[in-house]
C-alpha cells in the first residue's frame, strides 16, 4: 500500500491557457505555480523562442500545445514551422486551416508539422466561423490569441461544442485577466483593443492528475493532497459527484483532500461529454464496482492521443473483464473480487497515450501483471505518477 502526502503540479490545461495570455504582456501577468508536464514545458519554451524572434518550435504530442501555439504564432508577421509528432498530426487538425484562411493566414500541413506564413491576423469578411464538433480547443485557441486586436472579432460556433466546459474555462481565465468575451446563443463577440489587467494568476491543482492518484488510493493506498481547489471550473472536478454516487468516501477540508483504500462501491452510469479525460481511469475503477457501469456521451475519445474507447476496451478485456465497446463509450460488468488467474503477463501498448498508461498502471497496482511497452508516456502530463503510487516501472 502506498502513501502520498504533499502537493501536486498546477493543471496543464490551466497553465497552457495562462501562458498564452501572459505572452501578450509578460510584464503585466505573473503566474504563481509550476508544472513539470511535457506539454507545458514545450509551450513555455516555444513562447520564449517566439519572443526571441525564432521561427521553429516543437509541440510534441500536446493537443493544446499545438493548437494554442499555432494561433498565437500567427499573430506575428513571418514564416514559422511547428514540429509535431505523427500521432498528433493524425488527430483532427483541419479546422486550424479553416480558421487561418478566414484570418488571412497561409498555412499548410507537412510531414513533420505545420508551416505558417502570416502578416498578422486580417479582419474576417463577416463572422469568423469555428467548427467545434471535434474539439473545443480550436475555439479556445482563437479566444486566447484575441488579446489587443485591431478589429472587433465576432465568432460563430458552427456546431455543438464538444467538451464545452473547457471552453467555459477559457472564457473565465480571459475575463480574470481583463479580456471580456460576450457570449450569445451561438456566437461570441470580442471588442478590439482589449488590454490585459496587471495581475498575478494563482495556478490551480491539476484535477485530471489528481483523479488518477486518488483512484489508485481507492485500490491500494492513502492520499493527502495539500493544494486542493474545489472552486475550479476544470471539467474533471465532476469526479467528486461520481464518487458520491458510487459511495466512495473522501474528505475535503479547505485546501486539503484526503482519500484512502476502499473495498466496496456501487456501479456508475455517467455522461462524460464534458470530462472525457476521466474515461480510462474511471473505467478501470468501474470494473471493480458492484453491478454494470455505463460510461457514455464522449465520441471525442476516438480522437485523443489514442482511440481511448478502443484501448480501454482492449485493456479491460486483457484483464478478464466483460466489457462492451460503444460508439460513445463503454459498458462494464463490475467484478469487485476479480482476480487474474493466467500465468502470463498482460502486455499493453498505450499508443502514446498518458491516460491509458495511468489506467494500466492502476490495474497493476490492483495485482494484475500488466507490462507497459511505453511507460514514459505519462511524462506528457504527470511525470511523477509512478513514483507517487509506489510503482517501479
């Protein structure tokens, strides 16, 4: 049984948004807190390079890193190239080109990344149309780089916003920094020449990482997080409501979150459209519940670092669970006392996906002989994860 007592990194979702905003006026915005996430470190370095007039950048596997950086870079005049891993380029990215075309920016994808030729943003001919049926990150990317524009920007949201809570998170942080985006039913208006308010931004604990840690504790540990933040708009905070419905006990006192090993809890039926990042680890948790669980509403899972519906189904089946892969999620027949009886190890390839690796590691903690082919992929968001749960991989 492991025991974690301490502070976690700042949310990479929060940090990447804050870094883009800060880059417009580093003297006005200061950030308290840090993250060792590879996605954050790559964006930090890219923004430093951009401020030093460099033209080439590296985004690795990070969706927000790549999409946020692409729009931020295009505010500058020049020719730029953003290197990205093939797995990232294989994810839906076409909407970037659609946005660039409307803003008068030339861009094209190449084998190793994205080439951008820009004279700065030009005022769109009418409303800027942004498609959000594959990811809300495209909309967030535009909003975050709309600081101090020379023209009013009216954005029309073309479809239902996938992971809409992340878009709301972007609006909240912009407003906190003095940038007011007015929401209408299917559009957003940003007035020109809005400048940043001089302030210090206090980072929030990474709830996504915390979730993986606390689920590990439910299986075989004890956790006390000392920089908890319950008043966050991070979508993954919904896991607290899921825990309450499942009968999983936890304690929050001020900035402290406590949880320990638990031997029995209920099944769960939950719509994960707003919090898809919970899916792999939540599915692993549900596999040991009483009854059948149904996680649904998250078709965007197919377009993450891996097809998370497919990979989660594969992982749980390899461990012997009865599961049904669905178009938008999964059904899992819970087995509280499940034991792995085969003598061979369970070889699992997380396919560049940090959250799949965490789900597999948690099952290993539960006693399943899982061997990850690429355990290092957790560096994307939570490099200390294995250390924190007492695994030596």
